[in-house]
């Protein structure tokens, strides 16, 4: 008998009578009056920064004002003419010297300040993790209340790789002192756009 | 109503004043109290040590002793919980089941069954409440800090009726004292440290008297208080409710 | 660190920090012995307790921010109960979906097979240096030791895990691996290993040094191992949660990603992630969600992705009616942080990969003899069950393990004798009363004095002062 057969047989012999699966729609989740305000408050409280903007020009302005001249900024958003467009064919290891990456999110979650990104949209899997600073573009109307709504929206989508990101890379492993930029980005800025 | 007084073995031997206060208190509230003289112990010491099987003799004795009462009341949440959860009888399971359903810890009996509105007690001291785990988390005599639920405390509800008492808010409202039955000797170092930390919380908040519903926890805290020659004393809730 | 161990059941003497687990395992020290050693440094115990209590308070705050918290726990518990009752079919479904997604799936009956599978993948690719993000399963299986013996270098990339790895220790907490380390000690460790300035204990500087050190590893290693938080039967995807992003750095930059998971990590549907992710980080650290919740559904272009499904005693535990629901655990560590015993004895006193209350009900399933002490390392206060996001009745299971261990003969003979004497005395009121003078009776039978030298109580606590008469005596005089 293979290990697979052995394990499955043992599990079948051991498992109890079928228990019903609960309906996640029964959860009476707290409702936020203002998704944007909630999203902003939470993300700001966990080390991220939210900028409300009317136009993508604000991103260019922000980068100019907050990062040294000549920084290595790239994007995978074709319509952002201000930054070099990254080819999705780029070898991931070469991204280690990317200072700022500007990526599109598909959704934001008000309850926890997370944004949802999928590989298909943003290009190269490693990018939001390997860059020094992460800038995310989020359309205001895509912000949902909570994770239940988020998964409803994701539904059956096939994405290869998808990730919720809530703030910069962080650690508190040394005496519970919070340090930003453990391995990934030291900062995360979300531009909420109309 | 006909109440059987169930006194934990160590209370009987070490803290007769707690048993007396419990008895007098129940009598004040017009209960007809009987005290079966043949009672010994609930069997928890064996059971918590992994020898529940050996507690059968205790169980049979307990079932015999407390067969005829409307309610059984005990000044200990821990012993009450043990009876509620583990009392079984080979000879008379029907009676054992009925006892499991009508055994009460003192404060829950006063609040839930007698629905006590007034206690004629005076206790002019700063009092810290030690929430004993088995009463609190086992019998739900008060809300637990881990749960997201409305607060309540049967002990505090009763103590708030005592005149001139000042109830003190602790930094950690319901942390275990570290007694834990045989744990207190099997894990001596951790047990003592837990007790010391509890005592420190009360002392930091200028408590004069530590009270609670379980004399075993209070005995543990008292052992630590006396070792460090503290002025803080322990009193079972029955003693306070019966004071003045 | 300097360690002196005296055997023959005398207390262990240690300096500095708790014993590394490999030393503990060699010497069969028990929880009380190791906890006694930990308690020698009183200030350190206070610091350890306060640090973890602070995490517990953060958890409380996060829970109270959601009025639906208890409903979420009920739902999560029910989801996991369903999983355990239908695990066979979910495993089959998960494998099918994962295979269809282009993932290679392996089945390991035990720790040994798990380690061999991982090693064989490394051999196929001629790789002898790998990175690994946090996986308590690989700790449970002793993967690092196994690979080291096979001349493979494993770099743990979670900062806390890297710290304990550099110190040749194991994690003392499943979420906060080096919670027992002070920053000054980490400064010293990093000075030795990563050339940070001597005497510098600034967490920012130390983290930056680790970032630089580990970035080089991420960029050069060809194979990355990660753990798995949840695996979805419906979609064949698995989710890995980290705050540092180390799992992603490893997995996305490697040619081969190996994800190792216990078979109980399966959940039925993607929508159930919503419930469990809402609970996980809030319970663990009080964060609303971990920084990264990464959903791996298909291999990266040009990459190989493997999943190793590991039983290692889980199917046995599933068959133990009283203990099966310990398999609901999502490894948040909330029961560690709330446990008054854990906070004052340290993770290494549990001498097993998964410490704390949950470890104490999991470990005896793997080896009753070796872990017979753990279910007794608790006062049964019940706080663990109350914080558990999937509502495992941990303290009830501790009680039940005590009964099982005793029945299976893993209790010391002296204890059995003492218990029998006590049981006989307490079952017979005649004997109870004939026990002689009260103090003699008490010293003979009182529960806290049984099976131990009486001075275990007296060491740090006064004995209760014996009254003039027992209540029974008073009652006879006054009421009958």
C-alpha cells in the first residue's frame, strides 16, 4: 500500500460521522458606515499610508517629494507614463534593486486595511515583496467591508498567485519592538483613486 | 427549602469558620440546612491527578450523603464543578444525575436560586476579588476576560450589597492563582510564582482583604501572604457576606 | 551560554536562557524540572510573563473590535468540525485540484517519510543549500536536523527563527519563536554571527542586519520550503501567512517551492478563508490581518511547486474521540500567550516542537511516555479554551489525557500508591474520622501533599494554621 492509500484509509477509519458545514452568510459582521475612512484608519494604524487622490498625477508628485532624485521606480501599469513600464518577462532576481514599485490592486478591505493583488494584474510574483517601497493604486469603489465580502468578490477566479497585503513588511521578533522593512518593503502607500 | 451543606474536605479541616459562615448565611435566608456528617471529599484530588477511576468510592458516598435534598450548596466553585461534571454512581445513577443538576456554588445559589436582594453585612475594607477559575470559567459565576460578551459577576453583585465595602479593580481581573490541586506541589516553582504575582497585583492596588469563592485559591494566596509577612488577609466571600 | 546539568532528578541548573531543545531531549528532563530552572531568574520570568501578557491584551483589543467575534469562533469551529468529519474526501479533492493546477503532490505517513521526500526533491535538483520560512510541521518532523545530517544547509528566514537557529536552539513559541530572548542577547549573537557593532541592541539595526544577511540567501537559493496555513479543497490552492514576507521572498525567487503541511490544514472552500483569516492574526498578535496572506494556486512560470501532505500521527489522533478536535488548531498561539503556566515556564520547558497548552494535548498522541508530564503542566484554569479561535476544549482534553496516561501506566508508582491510600480514606467516613489528630490526617491525605515531600508547599508558602476544631466537630457541638 502506498502512503497515500495508507493515510486515506486511516483517515476514513478514524473520522467521525459527517458534521454540517456552517453557512458563512449567517455571520452578522460589523458594518462600517464609510469604507474608505475605515480602510484609511486601519492601514495607517498598521504602518501603511493612505493618500486620497483625484488623479494618478499625484503619484508622480508623491514620489518626487518623498524619494531621492534618481530613484529606481517602475510600474506594471501601462497608463502610468511617468514611470518605466516593467516587462513581465523580467527575471525576478533583477528586481532586488527596485526602489519603488507602483502596482494595481483589484480590491481593498475596510476591516483590515488589506489590498488584494493578483499576479495576472501586477505582473511578476516577487515584485511587491522584493521592492524597497511599495505604492499601490486602489480604486475607491473596489473597497469592500470585510473578508467575507472580499472572498465573495474573488469567487472562483483562477489567479495562479494572489495576495492580500496590509502594510509594509514588518517584524516584532526582537522583544516585540515593531520594525518595518523586515525583508520586503519598508513602506506601503496606497493611493485611493476615484 | 431543604439544602444540603457540602463542605470541601480541606475547609472542614482548616477553615471551619468558612463553613460556619456559609451555614449561618443560608440559615439567615431561611434555608433548612442539613449537613451530612458522613461526607468526606468530592474526589477531585484523585481525578485531577489522572485517577478519576479511583474516585468511585467517593462518588458513591457523595451520592448516598446528598440524596435527599432540594439543593446542594458548597462554598467552593471547584468542588461544585467537579460534582457537576464528574459525579456518577454505579449503584444509583438516577440520584447522581439529579445531584449533578442541583449542586450550586454558594454565590450562584444566593443570586440565581435565592435571588438575594439584600445582605445585612458591613465590611469597611478595601477588597480585591480573586476570580477562581473553576467557578468563573467552569460554572460561569462571572464573565471571563477572554470572551467578547457583556460583563457580569455574581460575586461582585453580592459584595456590592455589603455596606462600607470598597471593591478594588485589579490589573489582571481573572488570572489563575496557580493552586491547581496537586499542581501546587508537582509544579512548585511555577505555582508559587503565579501566586506571588497574584498577590503583587492585589498589593499594588492597596487591597486590604482578598476574597473569593474558593478557599483553595485563598489558602494558596494566604500561604504566600503569610510567608512575606504581608498585612493583607484572605476572607471567603461567605465570611464577608456574614460579617457585621 | 553555559549549561550545567546534573542528572538523577536533581534540579537542572542553567545560566542565561532555557535549555536548547536538543539538550532537553537528550536528558529527558520533565516540565517541572525545566520550569524550576527557568524560574531561577525571577526578573526574567517577570519580563517573559509581561511581554506575553501584552500580546494577550492586544488580542483582547482586536477581538472586542468585532461584535461578531464569538460568532466567528463558533463558525470557525464548525468549519473545522466538518473538515475532520469529511477529511478523506477533502484530501482527495484537494489533491485532484492541486494536480490540475500543475502542482506535484506527495504523501508522507510520518516524519521520516516527510524528511525523505523533501530530501529527494533536493537531490533531484542537486541542491544542498535552501531557505525555509516558518513551518511548525518541519519542526515537528525534525527536518533541519535530518537535512543537516545529509549535508544540506537550511537557512530559516523568519527573523525569530533565524535568531534561535544561529543560537542552535529551537523556537520557544509557534508564532514568536525567540520571545524568550532579550535584545541585548540578540545584539551579542548578531555581533558574533553578522558582525553588527558590539553592544548594539537596537531592534532596528539588528533587523536591518538580518535583512541584508537573508536577502543574499533569498537571491541565491534555488529551493525554498514554506509551511501552509490553509489548503483549500475546492481550488487546490494553499495560503501562507507572514508579516515579514519571508515566505514570499523565498518561494517566488526559487526554482522549486516545497510547501509542507499536516493533513488537517485542509478547509473545504475558499469562502472559509474569510472566517479563518479574520480570526488568525487577531488571535495571534492582535493585528487585523497578517501583512501578507499569500494564495498559491499554480506554480510560477518556469517553477516547480510541490506539496507534501503529512500524517505523522494525525489520523491516530482523529480516531481518539476525546482528542480529535485538537486537530482543529490553526496555530495562532493565543493559548500560549494567555496560559499563566506557559508565561512563567517558557516554551522550552515543554520539550516538544509545539509547546504551550495545545502542545500539551498534541504531544502525548505522538509519544505518551515521553510527554506524560505535559498534561499535568496546567492548573486547568480554562483560559486557553476561551481564547482559542476554533474553540478547542483544551483544558478538558488536558484533564482527559491525565486519565488516559494514568490508565496506560505512565504515572509514577509512588503516585498510584498515594492516590489509592487517599481514595480509600476518602471513600470511608470511618477511616476519614479515625485518621487521628487533624494535622496528621491532613498531612497524610491532603491533595497538595500527596506524592511529594511536604516541603514542596512549604518552600515558598506557609502552611494553613490548624484551627482548634474541624467544622464537623463544631457542627456536632452546635447543631445536633
